C-alpha cells in the first residue's frame, strides 16, 4: 500500500538523499578550493623565481635596489610570501570525524536487526553533522583563497611599480 499522494518513499529517505548529495557537493567544493589554493602558491613561487632570474640576467641595467624601488619591492615580496602562506591554508588538513569504526562495530549487531527507518535517522544525523563541519571548513578555505588572491594581486602590482621605477 502506497503513501498518500502516490509516493512510496518516506520523507526521511528524501532528506537522507538530499544530505548525501550536499556532502558530495561540499567534497567537490573542497577539492576545487584546494586546487585553486595550490595554483596561487605556484604562481607566487613562479613570479618570485622570475624576479630573481630577472635580477641575475639584467645585472646593472635595472637597479632593483634603486632607493625608490626598495619599498615596493619589499612590499611585493612580502605579499608574495603572505599569498603563498594563506593559499597553503586552503590545503591545511582538517579532521572531521564522521564514523568511529570501533563504535560502529559495537553497534552493528543491534543495528542489523533494527528497522531501516531508525538506521536511516542515525545516518542522517551523522551526515548532517559532517555537512555542517564541511561547509564551515570550506567557507574558511574560501576566505583563505580570497585573501591569497588579493595578496597575489597586490604583489604583482608592487612588482610592476618596482620594475617601472627601476627601469626609469
């Protein structure tokens, strides 16, 4: 016998499917944020290497230590280092305990005989707690990524100012 409205699936099952899909989206979001954070670190490191190489190749034609170029050069280098550090925070490991395997093993005999609805409620509660922690962690990663992007942009701006002063 079906439920009113012809839907055979209980609301709790829909909620469990929804939370499971949200967990999948948050996992994808985390992967994307981490990849973009690594990109910022790579770009910052690459530009610093190019700056050092430029200094070595140009010899005395560009005076990067010109009195007016020192301040933006130092500010730019500080921003590169800060951008790389902040971007690395997007990849900082975070432990979010979802399941305690020994505890689950203890509960397994009892849960095995329990109706699916009760088990689904426990899974739902566990996944909902994980989803909340995952969203908070991804929001932090997003803020770190934004800060890293701003710092990288400032570093490039300072580098451009330095090169324009040094070339003058």
